[in-house]
C-alpha cells in the first residue's frame, strides 16, 4: 500500500468569486523561458491548467485531482501521461492531441487547447496550431508550490494532503463526540 | 560532446538529433513534417542543413541526423536557402491553393505560381508527409495508410472504403500541418475518411462533444465505466456540486 496518497489542489465554491486570478497565476507559472515578468509582456498565450465552471449561482475552478490509478494515464494511447513524484504529469513532447484522456476524466480536469509554439519552431510564420492536452501539474516543473493557491484573494484554493486531511477530520469528529458525551 | 552550429559551439549528447540541439538553443530550422510526438518521419526535407564532416559538406535532414562526432552544422547557407526555396516551389505547385503552404512559401520568398507545367488537382491539400498515418498507428487504430507509389501515392483507408478501425477521433486532422483532412460535424453526425459517425450527446446538456465510437474506445482503454456520459462542462458542474455539499461544517 502506498504510504501517501497524491496531494492535489481543490477549490471551495463557497469562497470562490470567479475572479480568475488563479488562472492568470497558473499561466504565468508555466510561461516558457521566463518570458514576460508582467502579464502585459507575455508573448505566449495565457493557457491556464484549471478551468472555471459556473452552476446555479456558484462558481469554482476545477483542476486535476491526481488520482491514484488515474483513468487518463491508462487511456492515453501514446503513454504521454504518467505518475511522476506523486502527481500525474502529461509529457508535452509525447501528446498528439487525441482527446482520449479528456473523455475519461471523471472531474473534467483536462482540456485540449492550442499548443503554443514559439519563434524557434514557427520562425515567425503564422502556422496552423494543433491542440494538446493541458491539466494541472501541481507546478512540479516550476518550483513545487502551486501558484494558484498563492494568488487566490479569497483563499478559496487549498492543497489537500489526503492522509493529513483525513486525520484532521477524525480529530474534529472525536472532539465533537467528546462534547456530546459530556452533555449526556 | 560539442558541435558547432552557425559558428557557435553548443553542448550535446551523442546520438541526439541536430534539430533537437538547434531548438534547445533557439536556432530556427523550418520543418513541416516534424512533431516531437511523432518524430522520425523525415519526409518533407524542409529541415535540411549542411553538415561539415572531415572537410566535406553534405546536406542532411536535421530531424533524423544523429550526432556521432564533433561536426560543424550550417543552417542557413546559400545552398540550403536555395534548396528550401525549391522545395516550397514544388510543394506550392502540388498544392497551389493551400493556405499553410502559401504562408511558408511567402516566408521563403517564393513568387506565386511559378511552375505551371504540371497538370495537377489545384484543390490538393495533402503533401503526403505521413504524420496522419503515424498518429493513427499510435492511437492503436491504424485506419489509414499510404497507398500506391510515385505520382499516384496518396493517403487513404484500405481500398478507399470506410474503415472499420476508424473511430472518428480526428487526431489525423489535428496533426496534419496543412489542414488537408476534412472533418465535417453536421446534424449529429461526423464524416471523416468517407465514414459517418454518430456524435455522442451529453446526457445532461445534450452537447455533442465526440463520436460514440471514440467515447467507447476511451472508456475501454482506461478500463473504467461511467454511469452517465457527460461533456466536460457537465462533469465540472458535477464536481462543483459535490464540493459544495461535501463538507458543510469542516473547514477545508
């Protein structure tokens, strides 16, 4: 049995206001070659890896849950998705944009967006862009601490470490039971 | 080991391809049939460079030329420029009305429609690079392939009939560099490579988001089942609803 379940970021619909700061932070964290210190000077398009959804007056950002035995990893026909360092990672160089992973994700965390190719690949010619699968990678390639969590003005995004969070719930439940027993 | 590209030295490993090293160091080499995921085709020849090895210069395709010794590479000599221009002239003669080829040709300074002596189909879009065939193969379906030889070479399903293997995923159209594969989504059906597919409707909102065959293929490959087949948006809405009601009193 694995000692630790994969950590992931989750949004709280009761706190989220739909300002999309997290999306911008995500795109900034994943910009290529450190181009653009400010959003206004970014040459690459803003492609966030978490997705905004609205339903019945609530809003939230949906991102990858880094499932154990991820369906996306099993579905990928070219084996571009694998578990690396406790998070599910899509290898950009192997993805062919077939959309199979996006179809099987139970939470809708993968979306297919135009693959950004810089100047060295296009040479300044406006070439046809193909799509590629994008999803949250826990900012593993770019420092380790998810940028979206830091950017949220309402603290609606938190990093869940499943075993710790379970323990916290257990402790709270036990304390509540203690209070209840005292009253009886 | 190190190699010299356009007069400057760069570090590389033995066996790496010249194109890889060039891109890593921000050197532009144009490509048409190259894709990191489906590499090794070497069919378009647009990425040719000159490699100077032991005093002799030879023209090679940088996408599949492995570095085995400390050679010198020239990416933009007059000879290479002329070769690229000639390639584009021929490509444009084959596909005169193709936007992507025209854009590329313009960037290399090719004048319009210089070659008039070939009697070809002016609406041709395919340059037979082979990316679609490779992509379909990688998918595991292998529905299309190259057929015939010489001037009759083309990409098709076996005998031109609708392929039983095709699932309508359209990854071929995605990787095609010249938009040569038509995918027509109309009236709840997708038509591609002469085969008609029923488009899967989302069980919540009714949006058509993929072919039924592709959805079946995806779930079979993943080895999971889903009670309801939903589009991405509805799946996200369901995630939102679950998070709203999940832990009403526990602080997340």
